[in-house]
């Protein structure tokens, strides 16, 4: 008898099959002596849409809302139905004894598998593979410790509640707004309060009134100082500022009133969870949250260099301490200089606080695996992300950062000037994290004494203006979403991308600001749905359900009541809306005005009549080819000689020749390894000849 293993993606299924010794490759599964490994393609099953309950719902009408089915049904996604049918056929085999869920170990992964299992009417035992990395060792160990699927029933219930809540509120409110105001208007349980936070920041910026203030700086001997009073450096009264300046200017010297030196330690930072990694990557590299997640997923699935990405924990379990040596050994070739000092200390973790079972829920922090990295295989973005993960991990083995904070207080004519310096005593972990931005020690500070007189030089009175708060970067917004519990680490990137794709928000120079559409949309939505506190309460309830402490039935009952209330308020509203992107051109099919929208490949004109749907491109389509001069995306055109690329800025034209795909260094090694096993004659050839033969057959 065999076990049917259900993975989430083909790439993961292939790795599992290889580790389990499955070699018989079929179109939809891989079979071995003990296991049959098959896969989903993401979700194969979804909640039924309104038209699946009643065909009249194909046409969006305000009077049909709210749509609240008594029981939420499931349906197979048509696009991937071929893979679902293959799994369904496999499930009927008589030689199967049980099923192993091997989808991603998280809420969404659980939902992917359980809905498939429900639709194929599986009646035999179900087990769960729960691992935090995709290395061969992790897969082998995971299959030795399979858990009963019942242990994850609460996680599944939480996932169902999340899916149904998003369907009920998102679908009904979106349809209500769209039909009432005759424009595609998207709203949802998480995206609407997120948009609301961006709007609140925009209101703060628009209502901000700059104030004049003055600062006074002076050089006393070797010290650059600033005027202070009760911790305040700004003076909002010009006459007062000028009087202080004139008074000090008449004085030739100041006296040191106090020298305060305090030695401090900064503890090692904890490893990354997903949100913290997205924030750091946005600040340091300008990565969007989605780009960070996609790059991280590739490091996890394809290269197997990092542990499970979608985690909300920054701690490790105690039993992981024994795995540190293997991880360091794997890193020693690529990070020799950083790892050698650790090995001299016998690989002991200095930051013992990182091992805390109570603070690890489904998954531990993101750290490197015991897979040897080949840095040359990685793209520039993958290398950047992997590097900060590795350095944050290695920081755990280094001592704390030690420094001395020195504050010198100088008195002059009854006024106080302060100089602050930081002296690095021991770089500690900052020697490898690249964040040592402290000033070098000022040797002259060691010769200063209390009561010493210092001559005044370079007295300056500067006029300045207070500045409004900055618009949010994605790093800022992720912090706000985390604070209010909006979404999960796995979904926050998608929420931001949804706001961008629906054109409620735009991104400019790395900062997010609301569009005219977003500003109007937030005024049309119910106040309670805009509230981060309401959504945060729902997220806490979902988390309680996952932990077995919440009531799924009560949660969904409340969501249904909330849906009715939200729709009724939209129906009764007398607010107005005008599409901000209407143009003067008319649709050639129905005569309605055309709207201009911004797509990934340029601007598009779309008919404002939703029944018509006519669209045409306003700008030429942008290709992925970059201009050799300005490096911007080139337009793609079709001429008499075929396709060609043109840079609008530089007017450079290139013919669209077919390019041969290059083989990566990783593929070279895999090919050489594969063909070396298959062809013993390679043993007598040079490495170059063997690789040449392998690549020739590959191409």
C-alpha cells in the first residue's frame, strides 16, 4: 500500500519525490515504491461565485445585494481543472492507504489542501507534513514525524473563516459601490482600512501649516554645539532667538558645566520575520513588499537556502540550537571572514534569548538552511536579500555592540549649549551587519574637564521651517499594518499591490499617495469598515480560532450581519462620485466617454459603460527589453520588417531577434552532475569536455 502526497506546487513536489525515491514520472504525478507525489497549482478549488448560485447574478445589480448564501459551496477552478481531475483519479486507486498533506505549512496552504480533499471526497486517514525548510534533510525528517491532520483542524477553520469573510464583505461591498456609482470601486476587509491610513496621512500633509523657528549653533573650542533649553533646540520667537544670539555673541567664552559619560550595550537583533524583512529590504534596497516576498520564496523553494518565508516569529525553538553547526558549516565557504571568528568560539550562540519555544507559533524566524550557497547562482536581488538574512543570523554569534555616550554641557551668559559624541568601544555584531554608522571618537574630549573655559567661534543663528510628515513608504505602511493587525505577514504585500492595481493608490519615488479615485472611494465607504480597529479585532478572532480558543460559527454570523449593514448604508447613501479619469474621446461602439487607466504596459483607454467593455491602447506596449543608453523599458512596435523595439527617450531602435536562453551556473552544475552519472566516459574527459557535452544535449 502507498501514500498519496499532495504538494502545493510542481517544483516542491519534484523535490519531495526525489527525496522519497519516486522515479516514475507521469504528467500529473511522480510514483515510487511507497509514495505517489502529486501537486496542486496553487488553489485548484475556490468558493462558488454568485452566478454559481443563481445565473441572474451574472449581471451586477444593486437591488440583488447583499448576496449571502445559506451555505458557502466550493467549485473547481476551470483553468486548472485538468490537475484537479488527475488528483481525483489518483484518489480512487485501491492501493492507497492514506494521504499526506505537504502543502505550505500555514493557513493558506492548509486551505489549498483541505478544499481539494473535500472535493475529491477522501475518506481514508490524512496526515500532515509540517516543515520549515525545503532541504533534503528537512523533508526526510518531516516524513519521519508526520502528524495527524486533526491537529490542524482549527487552522483550517480559521482559513475558511478568513476566505468566507473576504468573500462576503469584499464581494458585496465592491458590487454595491460599483453598481451605485457606475465605476469599478474595490473595497475589502483589509484593503479599505489600509487605504484609510494612507488617506489620513495625506490629510495631515494637506492641512499642515509650516511654522518659522530658529536654531543657534556655536563652536566652543573643539566642540560643535547647539543651544538647548529643557531638551528643546528650536526657538519659535524671532525676537527671543535674536536676543539670545546677541547676548552670546558679546561673550568671548563659555564654561564646561558638566561632562556626562555613560557606557551602553546594544544587544544583537533577532532574526527576521517576514514583515521585518520586507521593511528592511524596502528601506535599504527600495524593494516593494511583493518583490521581497517573491524573491524570498525563490530562495526558499528553488535554492533551498532559507527557511519558511511566511512567518510572524523572530525566535527559534530550543531544539534548533543543535543545528547551528551545520548552518555555519554551509555558510563558511561564501562567508569565510564572518564565520571564522564564530568557529574560534566553537560556534556558540551569544544571543541566547533567540531560543524561546513560547514565542514560536507555526514557524520560527527566517534563517539560512544547511544548504551550501553558491552566490554566483543568485541574481543581484536574490543576493542582496540572502546577504541581509545571513548577516542578521550571524549577528547572533557575535557579542553585543558596546559604545560610550558622552554629553558635554557648556554655559554661556546663562544659556546652555550641548555637544554629544558617541565613542565605539567594541563593534560586536555591527562588524558584520554593516550598520555601524557611529562617529569616530573625538580624542580631544578626553582632555576636557569640568569648569574649563572654551573660546566661542562660529556662532550661527539659522531660520528654518517646520516640515509636514512624509508620505508612507511601504516599510512605514507595513509597520502600521502590523501595529493594527491588518492582514498577516503572508497577505500584506498582496493588499498593497491590490490598492496599486485598483488605482486607489499610486507609488512615486518609493512613497505611497492616494489617487483622486482613492480619495473619493474612502468617502463612500462605511466608517466602521475604514476603521483599522475593527479589522484588527477580526484578525485577532481568526487567530483565536486557529489556536482553538475562538468560535468560527459566531465569527461568521457576525460577518453576515456586518455585510447586511454595510450594503444597506451604501444603498441609502446620497453621496456623489465622478470618475476622475474620464477623457473627452468617445467609445466607437456605444458612444460613451472613454476612461484612461494606467496599465503595466502603458496607458489604456476603456469605455466607461461597463456593459460595453471596449478598450484600446493609448500608448505603445512596453517590452521587458531595456534601452542600452537610458536603461528604460523600450516600446514594442510591428512594422513591415516585423517586430522591433524603440526607446521613446533616446530614439534607439533594435530589431526583435530571437534570443537564445542562457544556461545559469546552477544549471551547469546540475547538468554536469546528471550526465556524469549517466555516462561513465565522462570520467576520462576533462571537466570542460564533460560540461560541453551536457550543455550540447541540453540545448
